[in-house]
């Protein structure tokens, strides 16, 4: 992943010296090179950083016009960032030496990048688990079957639908989800939420067949209740 940003780097004109070409630093006349000044106030003697040299003990004869003597400038830079497998939304990645340059040869600080993951148009995510909704036919819900579903790694993953599956039930395919962050060899699960496609319009023959089937389960209250609910959908 390519990342572009702006950071503080060494001045490209003075190369970090802060001085114009041909000039140099000289001892600060205010603090005599100590970087601090001392003054008395009543019975007290106090010390503070020199206001003229900022505590450095030296001043520039002619400051660099590009960086105004700071030796640093803001520059645009880019890098290729390696995104770890299984990264989650909101996680922060640290890039050593990717931040601003320090003062007095302090080296570069670190760059912290907050990652935002775009939502997928098919899968929802719960940690390393993936969730997908899949519509199955009424006969498949009753009799069971084998369903082909999409997967984040490949298509046509086979899921076995149990007999008598209810609307909203979940079929779990272990290890078919996202890689676990920090453990790329381990994967979460793929959870398939079943939506049953109950037909809203039936032919006369189809209604008669379903009524005959319902009558065959008259002695089973659970099945009878199921078919009564079915009729409420397709009536």
C-alpha cells in the first residue's frame, strides 16, 4: 500500500546547518557560549535559557533563507507500507524512522498510521469471522442440501444445509474466514445466515400438494404449527 504524507526533514538548501553558504555559527555574545543567562531579583539568583541563541550557545551569522535558520523544512514523501494479514479497522501501525527529523542530530521519530478498512459489498466482519447472508429455497430448508457460497479466498465453497433449517439459522464453515492478526496461518470462520425464500404465489396444484403434506402431519403439533405459519406467508 503506497502512503504519501508531509513530514519535517533536513533543509535541502543548507543541509541542516541553518546557515547560508559561506557563513557559519559564532559564539553567542549574550551568554558567551554557555546557553544560559543568569540574573538576580532581590535576594534570588535565577538562570534561564539564553533568549538570543535559544540555549544553543551559538548564533548564525547569516541564517538560511529557505529554513530561516532552523535547518529543517517540511517535505512531501511517500513509502510503500506493508499491511499485515487480518488487519482490523482502527488499528494503528508504527513505522520506525518515518516521522519528523529531530533537532541537534536527534534522528527521525516514528510515523503512526491509523488503518481504516473499507466495507465489503458481500461480507460483514466480526473480528476474524466473516458473515454472509444466503437465500435458500423452501424445499432445501426442509430436506437439506449442499449450497455453494462465495468465500474471501475463492468461490464455490460448499456448505451442507441441515434438514429442517429455520429462517435465520446459521451454518458455520470453520477456518474459512479472515486470517487472525499476528497469526496468519490461523483463520476465523465463515458464518452463513440462511434466509428462506417462501413462495408468495402458488398454483392450485402446488397448494393442494402442500395441504396434503400438512394433513399428513396432523398428529404432530410442531409440524402442524409450521405448516400453518407457512400458509400465512403464501395465502
